[in-house]
C-alpha cells in the first residue's frame, strides 16, 4: 500500500493528537480498506462508489473513493483524483466562509482507490430535519420549521451568490445544527462542486431540483416558497422573473423525477 507523503498535519486540523496520531489514522485506513473494522469504527451507508466509516469517539469520518469508470483515470490527470477534488473543494468552501469538513489525512490504496479522513461536522441531514425533526404537521414546531427553511434558503442563496454550485445537492448532503440563535449548515460530499461567476442558471436549477426531491406531504408549497424567497434574496444577478422561472422549473423537474421513481 502506498501512502501519500504530503500528509496533512493532524494537529493543524484541530484534532487532539493524543487521541489519535496521523500514523494511527493511516493504519486504520489499511484495515478499513481491507474490509476490517478497527475498534471504535462503524460502517456508514453510502453510495456505490464509496465506502464510508465513522468513529464517533474521535469524531472522524473515513471515506474511500472507488473508481467510477475507466474514464476516471483520464479525468484524474486533468482535474485531480476524486479524493483530491473532494479535499480541495471543501477547503475552498471553508475559505469562503461556508462550513465543510476539515481534511485530516489522506492516501492512496491499491486498485486506483484513495481515502480521505475528515473531521465530523455537526448536525443531522436536512432531509432528516424536513421529515422527522421538524415534521410538517407539528403545529408546535411551525415557527421553528419556518425559520429553518428561511435560513436554509439564505445559506444556499449565499452559496450560489458566491458562485459555488454543489455537485450533488441532495438534502442528505447538507447537515444542519441548531445553534443558539440560528441554524448552522455544512456541506459534505463536495467532490463534484464547481465555481463560476456569475453562477449559471442551469446549474442552480439542478441544485434546486435536488433540494425539491421531497414529496408534497414532506415539503408543502408554502415551505418551498419560503425557501425560494430567502434563496433569491441573496442572488443579485437574478431578476424576479428569472428566479420565479427557476423555482417553478426546479419544482416541476423534481416532481417528474419523483413520479418516474414511483414516489408520487
Ligand atoms: N465529515 C462528515 N461529517 C459528518 N457526516 C459525514 C461526514 N462525512 C460523511 N458523513 C456521513 O456519511 C454519509 C456518506 O458520506 P458522503 O460523503 O455523503 O458519501 P457518498 O458519496 O456515498 O454520498 C453522509 O451522508 C453523512 O451522513
Ligand atoms: Mg452523500
């Protein structure tokens, strides 16, 4: 197994080095890559092109990037490998003031695989907040749900307004934590993010379509409108008419997809 030599100093990333050293992280990677679970690690559900594990005591995630296709190798030469892109894109978000996982250590594995350890970011997926933490029918939580959707809209609007487009903006890739005054959002799974100024309407549309992938029972019309108003308030480039068109089209696109998946 070959390790990346230009390793990220673990202490700089804020992890307590008495808890785990960088070397120990790389040793864990060897076991995890070999389908073994070192003490304290649990497997986390992930897409087919990744293996993810979590150590709740250390608050660290392990993600192994599996090659998606033979084209991946060529793409890696031009754009950097999947793990490199994930690392760089999270760094770009952090630098611009958006919460994203801090990179702790990374390396290469046999079979064109790579791994990346990140610090766990706080919170639960936006999907979980929408469906169960702040459910639609709970009158008691109504104000809180409204606040949540408004603040989520501002967060995504600020992201787009800064020119960032997330590569896979499903609601499970945004984590939310209830701070004292506001919700705090973090973006994970940043491998396929891009940055353009001004942000192309087509790419914002795709991001918003993914956010709309909830049934009307989970996310009502006024919920969606509340989100959109806050989102638009952050993007100067878009006229009210353009914003409205994006809102309608992203909703209809999501409904067509939900229908095709048999979820409507
Ligand atoms: N740094 C992190 N902080 C918190 N949760 C994480 C972190 N990295 C991964 N996760 C959890 O692991 C899951 C899978 O990771 P993700 O990077 O989204 O993989 P995939 O590409 O398979 O979707 C996420 O949905 C999230 O629950
Ligand atoms: Mg994901």
